[in-house]
C-alpha cells in the first residue's frame, strides 16, 4: 500500500502577508525587485528618515531575520522568523525601519545556529520593554553545540545559541517542542522535522555537533532541528519561508506540497544554502524545483551567487535577491499575477 499522506493542519487562509527583511547578508537597494516589493531607501524614508545616509540605512550582516505581519478579515498578527547574529544591529535595523517591537506576539526560530538566534535575547528584551508579551518557538535539537570542520581539518566551534532558560529570564514564554504547530490563530504553520527524501540533498559534510562540552564532535550534516514556516494567502497560494534550507529546498517544497496538496506554492523565500560545500548540488536543485512551477523565488542569506545565477538562468524573472530593508507584500489585490 502507498504511504499515507501527512494530515494537513488547519492552516488559516489569510488575506495578506507582509514580510520585512530585518537581517540579511546583502545590502542592495538597487537590486531588481518584484512588483510587490519596496526597497530599503523608500522604507527608511517612510519610517521618518529625512536624508539617506549610513546612519539612516540598515546594516547587512551574516544571518537572516524577517518580521511577518498577517491579516485575515479583521485579525492582524505579527511574528518574527529568526532574528540574526548580533543584537545591537538587529535593534538598529528595526528602529530604522520604524518597527515597533512591542507588537511582536511570537518568534519562530528556524534552527539552532548563532547567525539566526544570537540576537534573540535583545529582541525579547526590546519586546518586553515596549510592553509586549512574546512566545518563542523552538525545538530541543537546536541547543546542541555546533562546529565546522575547515578544509585543513581544523574543527572550529561556533557560538552557542541562547538557551530556553536565558530567554525565559528575559521575559519570553518558550515553547520547546519537536512537533509541528499552528501559530497565531492558525495564520502560520511551523513545521516539525522536514523529511529528507531527495537523493542529492544530503546536508553539510563540514558540519559537526555534540550534546555536551566534554563529548566528542560527531558528524551532523542533516541538521534535523531545522524548521520551515508556511502561510497561505488567499488567491495566491503558499508562502514558504526557509531560512537556511539545511533540509534542502526541494525537500522543503516536497514537504509543503505533501502537507497542503490543494494549494500551489506561490513563493519560496530565504536562504537556500547552496554556496561553498553545497555548490555541487546546484544543478540537481534547479531540476528538482522545475515541477513546482513556483512564480517567485526570493533568495537570500546563504544561497550563494552561483546558485542565484543558475536559478535566474533557469527561471528568469521568477527569481530575485533578498536584501536587508526590503518589504514584500503578498496580497491578491496588489501583487502581480501568477
């Protein structure tokens, strides 16, 4: 008998989703945008900047972080998807975009790497200081120690991420659970483990982990703690957010289709982790994405320039590059047609 399809969670059909890029590797207000995107210059002016200058613009740094604002009928929700690697820059970027952090109700963390989580304590403190209450969604696998094996063979540990206890001390309600869940009245789906099914998406061969400081480093190519976030916008389809795609972006799309077979994927957005040691799977990834016929592929963070070029060559204007300070509005009444 064929395997049973994964039961689809009751994801709410929302009217619009606004995604603002708070943290990303690239600062480029001139890069080509989709018709439903507004670039950094315009956004800082709308937030109150009187001049364009180094002080009024945002800082790009290694990592990823989005503010997401959903609207369904008269219900509005605000969520962060990751934060980034450094608290002071995260706070500065939010201020220059005019983001009121007290409105943030939840933070969904993609995986346990410092470039996605290190700014979390500052974000939580700012939310609480601004009068807000915030739930932080994580899973237990995010808190292992991690390291990278260099080509020389040297093992270099990476910074540990903030612990659930640290976040709770700063005022967050931490939901530390390996299972999937719906967030904020069902406006968002936060996944559990993403099945690894493609033959070529085998993870990072240079990645190591250990469960305690005195344990030996063990290979950890799969990073099974990574999660995706999904929203379903009326008349458009699924917006699939994958901050680093350690599971492989084709595996991510296959899982989204399995969960929500009646809704097309309208956009994938985030880091595709196809640079460095992952460049060899770029052709297979391009071929693996073809059957989905995705109207918008917005690449950021760890995608890598070779992958960006290969995707643009294959899919043309469907592909664009994320840049810090950009605002994307997914709304059937305002977005370009599919």
